[in-house]
């Protein structure tokens, strides 16, 4: 097993898990209570990230009892079963308790002494997986994580994902927010702090065609700070009307022979990057003119803060869905569907934005990943390109920029209100669907299969498993 880098770390947990944990830690008795979280380990170029997978609540008087040296402690039997489970599933182990206070919290000297006595042995039992502790106040959290060789690192932040994104720190940030005059009108809604959040985010867009190019433009103009873009395709004459900011010269280089036009046309990711830089010259952009399913491409997306899936192959849906659930990254799948009968009759035209978060909105549970088409894609010698909205992959499906714009505007808006915390806690959590022919909006309630191998809590699932579980990338 590769060694795990010792860095200040982040914790990701779902809103549902936080609600269950806080109901246990803060029942109104002003006392201390205990629990354990088991979390997947993700190593990235921004440091270590742990994705909470399992919550084990300690029963007062049975699992959480008066301490021999401190106020309270977890009983050895409760610890043993969980540390062995962490070892077997290759998860990090985090012991939890609570203190008083609201916006600031820290470990006591007794807490640190307990860590120093017990955690080196627990790291040995876990066979090198990280072992540590969290202490919560009502609006704060501190963490102490231990690694092999007695090394340790503090928690940087905890990210709570649900209808909105919540950040918890050991103490309130004292960093001054930068006022950017070009964003004055939008920051009047979510403040300079909200604009700082947008600038700090790394966003992944998969597919930079008709929908992805719109998303790149919208997010660039919102002031998102970092982008990862992936699409293997180049511009063509037939898709110029749907690509934001496209120029004829992106697809047609007049001085080249017609047989070489395709080879030297501009990549869609480069066109999108050009638009982003025009809107936000300070943005950092990684362009990958390759297939998202390639392992060396997919690895760039496992440390994004939010994902947009604008490619409609089944393989892309499967991998996007896996990254969301396995690495604790929220995302949204966008698209437009234009069914056309064999006689040329157009059916109902739908625009959709389907938000997927860890344990919620799984595309597999909702029948949006077709196993037959997955098999066809896997056995094909050609890279599947474009928006395959019809049964015959050789038939070009209808695609219109206004349809893509409806889906993308809704998806970008969902993202904006999610990351800035402006989304109401009880906001609609169903999937948006617009019927352009009927002029009606609808919502689809996502289903969840309790035995799903993608998003459920069963031992075999990928939920929150981090780096120590294979992603469904393709082999070269």
C-alpha cells in the first residue's frame, strides 16, 4: 500500500450524517457524548481529504463511559470492532466527542494525552490507515489525525454537503475578503465572502460541446477560480452554431486541403478555455483533449469541488456517478433530449438538470445508466462522441443551443446557490425537467436502492471509499 501523505486535511460528510451525529452529540443535556466515523482516504494535490462513509454512535453508559484519566472515554470493545472494520475496508478511523461553545472548539490537554497514549497502537492495528479524532461544537470542529511513524496533522476544514454547502472550522476565519469591482452587482446578493468562495473552487466540466461550452461561459463569468475541462473532440462546421464563442476558423482553416481540415481544427476544450479567459483572465484552467474515461484524465476530476457532466455516453455517466459517491464531490448531469420517430415526427422535447450528491440522486439507481449501451460502448473500437439521444449511434441527433441553455442555466444556478449557502435548507431536492413543446416544468423524485453497489451503505458499495476502491475507467 502506498504511503499516505501527512498534510492538513479536509473532511467531507453529508448533511444527513451531520444531522444524525449532532442529534446524538447535542441532545440538550449539555453533556459530552461519543461516536466514531469511518472515512475513505483521498490523496490529492491539494492535500488529504477524508470522505465520511459510516457513522457509529456510542451508547452512553455502555460504549461511552466515565474515563480513567479524562471525563469520558469510548470503551475498548467499541473501539476494537470499529478499528478492525476500518482496517478491513481500508478506511480512516475518527473518534468523536463534543465540547461546549459555538463557533470555536479545540482538544483539551486530557484529549491530546489520550491520543498520544492510544493512537500509535491503533495505527499499527489499522495497518497504516490514518487514525484520529474530531471534537465538535455546534458550529465548529477540530481534528487531530495520526499516521505511521507518529506523524500527525490538524484538520483544515469540514465540508457538509446537502442542499447547500456548509463549512466548519476550528475557529472563525480572520481572513479579509477581497472586494472585486467587476463582480459588484452579483456580490450584492451573496457578498464578498461568496465571491471569495467562487474564486477558491475547482470545477470540473466533462464534455465541452453544446452544453459544456455554455457552462464554461456561465461559470467563467461568475468568477470561478479554477477549471478542469475534458473533451477529446474538435470543432466541426455542424456544431459551430451550438458552441459559445465559436469562430468559423475554429473548424475551417481555408489554406489547408479539405482532407486535413479535421485534423487541425481547434479542440473544444481550447475554445472553452478561450471563453473563460476572456471572462476571467485570472482563472486557472487545465484542458484535457482526451476521453474522460481514461485513467490519467479521470484522476484530474477526483479533487474537484463540483462536477458538471455535459457528455451523454453511458460510460461517462457511470464514471461521473462513481466519482460523486466515492470521492464525496457533488455534481449535476445536464442535457436535452429531442426524440424523433422513424417518420421524422418530433416528440416531447425535454431539458434536464439532475443534481447528484454523495448517497443521493444516483444515476444507476434511477435507471439512467443503460447496461446494454454500456456494453456497446465498451466493445466499440471507436470513441463515442456527441450527444447520443437516438437508438442508432450513427444517426445525428437533433441539438439546439436554446435547449442546452435552459438546462445549463438551471444547473449553474443550482451550483451557485449550493456553494454560497443561499439555498434554503428545505429547498426542492428533486430533479428539474422542462418540456419545451408543452411549456411545462416538472420535477422527478430521485429513487435510492438500499442495495445499490454505487451509493448504498452495504459493504460492497463504493460509497465514500476514496482511493482504495477502483473507479470504472477504461483500460488502454
